[in-house]
C-alpha cells in the first residue's frame, strides 16, 4: 500500500483546482497545512517568489521534502478543510489557526420557546445548528435579518408554562419597540411563536423564495408610494439573502460520525480514498494505492483496505459511505447514497481517487520514457543517460537554397524552443558533407561561447560521409570524444559510429530505435519545411532582382506600388522615370524591352 507523496520538483504537476496542500519534512512529519484556489499556482508561489517571503516562511521552505494534496469542490470548502486539519494535527508552522476559535454557527436552541443565537461551539444536544459561516459579518447580517422579519425573543429567561402563568416575568424594552410580542406574559401564543421559528428555520435551510417574494413585494409597494429610501432598504435585504450561505460539504452538522471510502482501479492497481468525519467535519483525508492480486475484485480490495485504514486511524464510526457494496462487521452500516449531502461527500472522495490515479498514470509515463532512454544508453554503449539529444539534417535542391536544421529532444520529448534553423554560408553547390561540417561547427562553437550545456548524444541524419564531416567539426572544437555521436542511415536504419566502417543494427522492435527514428524524422521535417519556405521566398521577385544595378530596395518599391512583374513590364519609360528616376528606370525598361 502506497501513500501519495510528491517531491518539491513535482510541484508543477499539481492540478489547477481548489484544495488543501500538506508539507512534510525529512522525518515525514506534517509541518504545514494550507488551502488554495489553485493548488498548482499556490504551491509554486513558495518557490518562485522566495525573495519576497519572510524569515519564517523561508525556514519552512528549507524543511520541505515532500507534499500531499486533497481536492475540494470550492475555495470555501478548502478553507474549512484546512481549519479542520490544522486543529487535528497542529503543524508547527501553522500559527494563525492553532487557537481554539472555529467558524461560527447559528443555533436554534432546544427550549420551549426557542431562541436563535450565534455560537462557535458545536454541541448537537444543545440545539439545531446551521452553518458554518466563513464571515462573522455575514452571520450577523442573517441574524439581524431574522430578527427584523420575525418577533424572536432575545432574553434568557426560562419561559416554562408554569413560570408564565405565575406571572414571574414582565415585558422588556424589546416588546415596547416592536421586536418581541411578549410571550413572557403570554401575549403571544406558543403556536404563533413556533410558526415564526419554523419560517426562520426555512430561511436557514436555504428556502428563501417565500422571503424573497415578500421583500420584493414590499420594495415594489414602497416604490409605488414614492418611499424610495424604504425601497432601497428592502433591496439591500434581498441582496443579503442572495449572499446567504448555509451549506458546505466539508463541514455539515448533519453528517456526524461516518467514514467515506471510494475506489477506482485498473488492471494491476487500485486507488482508494478515505475521508473520516467527526462532529460533522472532515478530519482526515488519505489516498492510497494498492497492488491487486490476480482476479481480485474491487469489492474484496475495498473491504480489506477499509478495515486496515479504520484500525490505523482509530475510527469506530458505525456508518460507512462507499461507491460499491462492502463486506463489513455486523454492527457497521454500509450506505451507497444516491442523492443529498452524503452523495456530495462521496463525489468529493471519488474526485480525489481519480486525481491520484491520473497522477500515477502520468508518473508511469515518465518511467516508460526513462526506460527508453536507459535502453538507448545500453544499445549505444553510452557512458551516461542521453537526456538531451540533438539531431542534424540538411536540405537543398541541386545546391540551391541550401539550409539545415537541428532538433533537440529532452527526456525523450521534443524541446521545440531549442530547435534551430541554419542558412548554409560557406558552401557553394550540392555538398552535403561540407554543409554538415559547417552547421555542427557553428552549433557547438555557439554553445561553448555562451557556456551552455552540451548534449549527451549527437545524431547525424546520414551515413559514414556526413558522420565523418560532423566529427571533423568536433575535432576543430576539441569536443571529439567528449560528446557521443552517431549517424543513422535511412534505408536499413543502420547506426554508424565514428571510425567504424561496420554499422550496428538495433532490433526493429526496440523502443530505443523508435526514439532515434522519431528524432531523425523530426529533423528531416524541420529541414525540408525551412527549405521549401526559403525556396518559395527566393522564387518571389526573382526576375526583378536579376536586373543588374537594381537592388532589393528598388524591387520592393516597385512591387509595393504596381503589385506584379507583369504590370511593371507594361509601364512606359516615362512612367518609370517619374517613379524611379532616370538611371534606374533606364535599367528596368531596357531589361524588359531590349
């Protein structure tokens, strides 16, 4: 069973999703928990802006060895999950949320005539809780809204039926200013009071349509009566309702004590996510990878791993939510939810399991690439892994428009920002050998002068002749023998080594040969595309530029004005003189009319 951990170098592979990240030191101790709207950008900011960080954060970064992450549906959920994990684990670098504070709730107290209060303490026996609220201001606005809509008492008296009948209480100022209807003196019946509490409960549950309709009607009525200030106050109340947030998957009082398991699998591995819920909050989030045995079903895997994970993390919850049916102890209830908050919680768990599976598949792909490079190292008997390979090819048409290309592959993948085009400068006519020597010399002279890293392998598209020319260039630069170089001939895919007239043949099914072929074909494509482009450009304006004494600047002026050679040829001598002057006009006119 493997726990997902990422090294610091893998930070760019994190998803652009909301969630919580956890940093671990070399002793695998959790040292920091944070939340993010985008995990990838937030984690990367620690390492890309290190000069802007304070001393405490720099110390934290110096201790980070690995990290984990857990996805959340929204940034708000990530904030609440972060709070829960900090309270549970007390990481040493988290100082802001280590105190006893938590997010506030609104509670309808279990009393004969219930009060509606705000509290930071969650006790299911005390009353019915709604929230939590990420903003205290938002919570107070909701309370204020309820008290303006309904006559809910604020006193702490014990309003039992006997106490009221005995006349132990007198109405207070709240009654006289209209905020309370006086249930303490039996001026409001219990049925009427309970009806108002039920309406308030509907608002807290998110059933806002009735209240919104009421406010809208009052706003329209005030506007018709030209009471615009009153109408504005009702509009502000509607805005408050729109901002009202009562539900969260991460912290939900209705989801008290339960465990959540989800599994996704492939042929050889299964990926299991485990969420542990205590007091309505997620206090643990883990994803693990399990190597499957032959013919082992997902039900068997999840049933076994759920027992192990529950024992390891000390869970005795009597309800387990899962995406498949589990075989469990008799006193544990297994539920596969179809709708509601439990379904949302299961979807969150599945989201994390699928993300980890995708991440592992990505790493698996990297391992395959490394295997290919390792095989190439063995086949070519190289001293080190060829993480950077550069391949050269040239192209010309009977010696005209001679060009060349160099492509670069890093870690088995094209690095297109490192591709280079070359115009052949010192060679005339169709001489592929001399052209190859020129471009190899120019490439590595430039790398040496700029003090840039050299490749671990050079590939020449061609046989012994091109390879020998490239080796001559390396000898002049004193690089021969320091960089491995091979040539690959097209017809039989033969691999030539310097100084060896007999080529080697790599198995046609070898991944290393496929990589060399791909690099060679890419170099050829890049060269031929550049050659065609240059040949096309050369064919344009050719006739005008062949006129002795007429340069490119004059040619460009003529084409810009008259658009084509045919129109220029049809011009009279006087028109050309007016446009070019007498000497240049004479040259152009005589060329077309001699």
